[in-house]
């Protein structure tokens, strides 16, 4: 019975070139009968000639390969059918969202359109993948391509509608930001004592207040800084600034704002272009008394640009090295800071074996007044800042947590290791500065404006 089944299988699945004519098998006999229980009984009598077992094994292998290939193709069809059902449902949802935007153009924001464009590109990639997998030029695929193209045109057209609506949204967003700040203040219960240092140091930081994405609305601007004037001149008490770049080695312009609302709304800004001779590097700059302090490109030096008079000045720090930067980005060689006791710059030197040196800047002469050598290697720190004459250095704990791990007091020349952890919105940051005017920390966190309230130990 098994031989007969095998013979039938070979006839069904083997290619024609593998058939063996019956006459080549000489003689044989097959009889059938019905058993006592009604079952079919087959008797096969083969001749004495040698059975071609090697050919049978070959045909069995060919049959197995064919069956396996069919199963693989069926499995692919099932998977792609499932994907098609899911993506077709998403495509219908996407179409309905486009229709909503078309019927209510007043409700849109820029991020809605960008998200729609991203999803349309994903659908186009899927159609291309399916077309390649099936090796087909079916009109169905051409139709899908056309529909995706038409929806992209609709999205682009809708985005050109009444831009004034976006201004309304920005104003509402500014109101929400203020409410968020007020809510955070209520929860944190941190009462700043502006201008005073009657404490023993930092006790903790609040949760991060994420203001918004940078002025360019571009997450690719990973490097830069933002904040407010640490010692504002009269009439300029509410001045904020921003400078963002897509390279850690670029400092070529700044934006200043008369108040916080204009910063959020990205309007009424004063754009400051640095001349080619005064381009900078690194992103650890600050604004103090209406002047920007930043790292000059060539010669390597600290530079001061007066926003009132548009005058430039620079000083070379002979011991400062360009070989040492913070852990998160390159070219952070000179780090400017301001606190209740004045203006500072931090850098690493070869003489101090790559460890951070704190230098006090005389604001009148724009020269170095005094220096202190610390024991923390600059390349192990994420950043550093000054509070009441004490330098605090930070480092990464994990992608969402940072730690203030080191402090050096310039008054007592004493250092200590700490463990004050705080949350980050993004993993890396290129600027972290304390502002004595409101006792907040300002962080430029991978393109986002972030700030922290600082709580001091009053014991």
C-alpha cells in the first residue's frame, strides 16, 4: 500500500524529466480486494529487478522543497494581508484627519501637518515594499501611489491657509506655559531669596520646566543656550536671549527678547549677527549687563560683545587649553558663569592635567582676577555652574537623570562630593547656567528650553 501511495505521489509532484515509464520496470502485478471489515486491500507484486531507490529519494527531496516553498509564499501572503488590513485602516484614519483639517483650518498647528507628512511617507514606503515583494506592477499599487500623492498635495495646500490662526495658538500656548509655571511653583514651594547667600549650598532641584522647542522649531538645533540677563541694566530687567546651532563648533548669532512672552511667541526679537572676525565656538555663553560673553574662535580667547554699543573686546587666557571639553559635546573649552559674587569663566589646563580651573573675571578691566584649581576632570563632567562662589559639576546617571556630584568653594578652597540628582527632558545638553537674578538654572536640553528652581539648605 505504501509503495502504491509513493508511486502516486511521485507522479503528482515530480517534474516530467524525472518520470520513469512503467515498461522500464519490466513486469509487475497489482490486485485489489475487499477485506472482511469492508476495507480496501491492495496487493503489489514487483519483479525481481533492482528498485531505483536513489531516483525515488531525489524525487522525494524535490517534492519536499516544492511544498516548503509553497508554505513560505502562503505565509508571506498571510503576513502581508495582515499588514495591508492594518495600514488600510490607518490610511482611512489619516484621510479622515485630513478632511477635518480641510473643514476646520482654524484648528491646525504646524506639528499636525508635519506628522501627516511623516505618516504619508511611511505609507508610500510600505506600498513600495509590497510592490517589490510581489514583483508586481498591478494597477492597485499605482492607484495607492496616486492617492498618497494627492493627500500630500492637500496637506501642503491646507498649511498655506490663514497663518494668523497660528498666532492665536501661540498666545494660548503662552498662557498655558504661565499656568504651568505657577502650578509648579505651588507644588515645589521654593521661595527664592534673591541676592542672598545665607545658606550652606544646594539642597535639591525642582522637576524640569520644559518651556518649548527652540526659536527655529527644529530639534536638529542640538547646541546652543538660552536664559536671561544675570545683571540687567535699568529698563532691561526682563531681557531673555537664545542662540541655537546644529553644530557644537558654531556660534555666529543670537536672538534677544524684551520679555518672556516674546521669547515663547518667537516675536519682536533682535537678531544679532556676529561678524566673521568675531565668530565663536562652544555654547557656554551668558548675558550679563547687556553684554554677551562667549568663546572666541580665532584667536582662542574669551570675548565680550556689548549689545548697547556693539563694541567687541577679547582676552587670551594663556593657561586655557582647547584639548578638554565637557562630556556631552566638543568645543566647550571656556564656560562662562555668573552668580551673586560676580562673573566667572571655567576651563581646563595642561598644567592642571585636564582638571577644571575656576577663574574670577574683573568686569571693569575684563581681565582675570584670581584662579582656583579643582580636582574634577573636565571630560568626566556634563557641565558646571557657579552659585555664591561655589562651583558645582554635573554628570550623567542615565538617559533621564543627571547628578550634581562635586562642589568647590572658592572662599574656603574646600571641595566635596555630592549626590543631588535631578531629571532631564532629553539625554544631552550643551548649556547649563545658574542665574542669580531669579535663582534658577537654565538648560539648553537637546534643542529645548528647560529651567529648574533651586532649593537651598538653610540649616
